[in-house]
């Protein structure tokens, strides 16, 4: 069934394209195939995305932002410092395990063009990962010498990339066992390693301030997300949060309730995190 252009949402296109890319690969999937599955015209597609490459970049951004939001939530809400690293690995590998086909496509296929906006976004996620891992090291391994902190962060980060291949390959590994094994390895290094190699500067660690949006950037993000989402509750939450940003009027409990709505939707979890980081700068 054809949909009116005004009703076409980026969320629908992203979801259907995600399925097609995971099944057939990016290069083998055409815009025509995407529009057919969505039940829309090519014109409607190009109103949402200028090209297939732009759609791919949007999917990569969604994949990474969803994973980052899950990691941040798991670490910030953990009641036990001793389980932080386990939760960190569990959330990363769960994401790869859930989207192994798409992750495999991203690794094996080469793209013919590169978006500077995507590059900058990837850099922000990388900085976020450095920041969150440093906080894990400080909380779970407080006795590590300062000179060894960057090495431990680099090791944790490297393990997250190397062992992700286990889940992308669809080999039957137990997620719980993998996470416990890596925590054990990192703990041994934290307790025994004493020859520093990596510097904090190498990791370009600039703290979480590197990803704190400006008020204008946050307003633009809330507006853009509202256009992408079809869920009315999420749309209203985004609109109210934007209104309060421009003209503070709601008590904290209302804002937290609206952010809770965003966190319940995979497309807006990262937006909620960015909103919270911005609010922290006002305190």
C-alpha cells in the first residue's frame, strides 16, 4: 500500500533498509528495493535521504548511538563497582550479537564515499568510549597506578573490538562466559602490569565534555528526531523537552518522565543521554 509523502518517516525507511542490508548486503540492495518494501515512491525516499550512502551513515549512527546509550545506562545505574566492566562488555557484545549480520556487512563491504559529518560523529563516539572506560577503571580498579590507567583503558577497548568477531562470526559462544573471561584478563593486568606504554594523550581523552551538545545543537537534534519518529508519545516528549529548553517551565520530575519516555525507544535513547549531559552543565 502506498503511503502519502507527508506520512513517510525516516524510522520506517531505516528499519526496512536495516533488514535488507543485513540480509543481502549494502551494495546488493538498491533504493528501488527499499522503496518497494516500505511501500513508498523513490521521490518519498529522497525527501528523507539524499542518497543510499546517507541512509547507510544514518544506520551506522543509530547502531552506535543505541549501543553507547545502553553502555552509559548500564554503567551509571550499576550499584556495584565490581561489575562495571562486565556490564560494559555485556552490552557491547549483546549489540553485536543482536545485529551480527549488519555488523558483518559493515566490516566486509567498502564504501565509495565518506561523510565528514559521519567521521566527526564516529570521533565523538570514540571519545565517549574513552571517557566511559576511564570511569570504569577509576571505579573498579581504584588502586591502579596513574601511569597504567591509559594502558588499561586501551586494553579494555581493544578487547571489545577483537572479541566482537566471535559474535559477528555467529560461532556459538556463551556471552556470559566471554564477559567473565575478559574481566578476569583485565583484572590480572590491573593487578600485575607495571610497565606503562600508552599515554592519555594518545587516547585523545578529553572527558565527556567532548560530546556535550550546545543548546542550539540540542534544539536541532530534538526537532530532527521528531520528524523521524512516528510514535506520538515520543513526538510529544521531544516537543515538550524542546519547549522547556527554549523556555524553562517544567519541574524536574516532569523532565525526568519525558526523558524516561525517550530512553524506552531505541531511536531516542542517545538523545536522552545528550539532553541529560547538557542539563548537568547547568547545575
